[in-house]
C-alpha cells in the first residue's frame, strides 16, 4: 500500500510539473496600434485580435489606436501598462526613433518579442501626369533638374523618408523631402499632382495604382510583391544591397513571462496559417509572416544595424 501511495504522489507531482503555470488571459487584452483606425496597419491588428480571440477560447482582445510619432506614442502606452495584458503592434518606427533622436528613451530593448505579423514594401510612385514613366526616366529627370523633385512620405523619420535619403545619396540626386501628416494625406497630394514622387507604403496606394492614378516605379523588397508582379525591385534596377520591408510584429512589455510569450507566438502562427487571413493581408498590401520570438529579435537587431548606418552616414537627426 505504501508503494502504491508513493506512485500516486509521483504521478500527481509529474502532472503538476507539466501543467500550465498560468491561465492567460484572465481579463481583456489591449492591442495598442500606433496608427489611425481604418488604415492597412489597423486592418492587420483587427484581424489578429479576432484570431487570437478564437485561439484563446473567446477571450477579449481590444484594439486601441494611439497614432502619432511613428508609433512611439503607442509604444509608451504599452511600456507604462506594467501588466501581462497589453500588447503592441510594433514596426520600424520604434527601431528608428531612438537612432534619430537622442532624447527618445524608449527602445526595442524595452519589449519582449513575440512574432512577426506582416511584411510589406515601400513603393516609389509617380502620378499618372508625371513626365517619367519608369525608374530610369525618373533618375534621369531628377539629375537634370536638381532640387526640383519633391517627394512625399507619410512623415519624418519613418522607413519611407529614409528610403528617400538613401536614394538621394546612392544615386546622387538632389531631392526635397515633404513629409505629410499620414499616408492618406500623402496619397491625396500625390494623386493630385502636387508632388512629383511618392515614397509610401503599398497599402494606401494600391487602389490608386490599380486604377491608373499612380504609377509604381519600384519596390524596395528583395523580391517583387505579389500585388505588383510587373513592378521591379530596386535590386533589379541596379540599386544593390538595400532592401526595405515595411514590417510589423507583435511585442509585449519586458516583464511578460516567456511562457505567455511562447503561447501567444504559437497562436499567431496558427492564425497566419489560415488562407483567408493570408488573402486578407494581401488585399491591404502585406504578406502574412509569422516567426518565433527569437527570429523577430534577430530581425529587429538587423534592422537597427541597417538604419543606424544610414542615419550616421547621412548625419540625420531629429531634435
């Protein structure tokens, strides 16, 4: 009898060791997004929130939009939450901001990486009324008209702006950057012919490319985007060793446990494996891309190295 009792206790202890150490979530989870409601990034966030709700047995995942400062306002909200129930949809803005502005105190080191969600591209665009029809004609025109090309991006210090800085340096172009207050306004200015060039994300521009109002000259990804199979990459056009993906990932404050992080990461992988989700992402200009926490950590590190070199080489800073 004593031997049976010992075996029973051993089974109980083993079961306890293998059982989950938490029941997450035990209250609504906030997913903070640093962009306006209704945009392509917001669509990604809401799709993921709904899929996580299903994965976590009907738990509440609430999207909160806190736009501004290339995602840094949203980042601040998450850092100050100090709980296990606030997540951030993070992009390159959080990588770039502290490299451009020494007064920025929030960095990627303040977050625990969960998973990549989506990857897109930056697109070089011209209005249909533009005198140049392709990338080569744009470069020739810009060189023949120094200082007369104005390019619009969705703001200062984001990947779109920095792509313009890189091309100006790499191709010896004298262009004027005109930041707008967001992707929607930038698209309006470009479609209206107020700007000769747009360097923007694919999501808000895709309908205008398809309608013929905008002409896509190049994409910044390593391979052509499925939404723009006829638009060449910068690499194909001779601009080597410079690849930019406009990516977004899911991250949490540093004090979230690894067990919860791994659970959410696994749920994201299942969600992004859904063909309907992948199709919806493509409709708004992205490709669904899940990763492990370790893979996202390495991606963020590599992005920091890339942008730091460009910022240092160009002497860029924002006070």
